[in-house]
C-alpha cells in the first residue's frame, strides 16, 4: 500500500478547545510561579526573562505568548497575592465572633500568606515598576486592606473586646509587623508559616485586647446604664423642702398618684 495514501482516521491532531485553553492556563501559571520565585530570589531588576525561559525549558519569545512584558508578569504576581488577601477578608467578615476574634483570624491568615511567594510579592516589589494604571489599582487595594484591619479594631472597641485605642495607629502597627514577615521569613526554618502566624496573632493583639475580667465589667456597666436610663426618665422630681408652696406640693402628689395608677395625660388633667 502506498504510504502516501491518507488514513481514513479523521481525528484532528489539535486538542479540543477546552483542553487547549486549560493547557494554556497551566503554562501561564507555570510562568508566573517561576517568575515570582526568581524575582524574590534575584530582585525584580536583577532577574531576566531569559532566566525565566531557561528555567521553563522554553525560548524567551515563547513567553510573549502569555505576557506582553516583564512588568505585566510582575503585576500578575501581585494580583494573585491580592486576590488571596481579599478571600481572607471576605471569609473573616462572613464568620462570627467579636471584633478581636475577627482581627486575630485576619492576622493569622494574612501572616501565613506573607510566608508564601505570592504573598511576599505584595510587600517585596516596588509599585513604581508598574504602569500608572496598575499602580492606582495597587494603591486602592492597599487602602482596602488597611480599612479591614481598622474596621475590626473599631468593632472590637465597640463590643468591648478591644481596649479604647486609635484604630488607625493600631492598624498601622499590626499591618507593618505582618508585612515585614514577607522580608525575613524563609521556608524550612524552625517554625512553619502557620506557627509564625499564630504567634503573631497573639503578640500583636495582647496590648489592645481586653482581659476577660475587663470585658465582663464593660458589658455589665453598659447593661446597667441601659437599664437605668429609662427608669431615670420616669422619676419625678420631689417637691422642694422648706419654701415649697401648697400649690406645688399638691401638684406633685397629683402627678405621682396619676403616674402610679397608669393614668393618661387627660386623666391627670381631670384630677387637677
């Protein structure tokens, strides 16, 4: 049989669209994982796309099938880290607990993220290396993260789980400490990322957290004030002693009797 005769098999040598898209996404993610590791290892300006391509066993031009340039890769690495933080905030807000409980949950999640490559990309890279458009997105996201810490602290002050403090300054102190983890943490050390995160959650909140006794006292005081306020409004002033006139004394007794009997305003008028 002539080898040039085409086969009757009509199967396409190309993968189905969904499979091709999935394969492309997997290759794109491989580029990002390799790039973020290299950027952290050598610095953004020290790392080159040639080195990224070499580690992936592809050519540098092949990288441009997935990204337009080095700064776009940098932004995508930051974007993945930011999405992970957004997930942390959403899950924490959806859960129950006091303001202090939520603050500690966010600290644990955020600190643990700072021990991973994409989390480190949030604090290790200079946003001035990004385009103006992407810089604005990053700055907006940073304010959103700061707002989450402030809101949980303020909520804790309100519900009595956190001592009275300036939420802005407290949030700056906490976030600054957490962000620094991304600079010094190295995997394979004595403590795991989770262990570091849990320790930081305790250390960073022990100065503003109310003790159980303090929180209980605050709740009791608030409850007493709430219960006493309506009663105080119902107490009539007693008649003045000494110089009180007969009319004033009579009027006081009349109002007191009407109040005790539950009379309406019109009934009190008839009593006078």
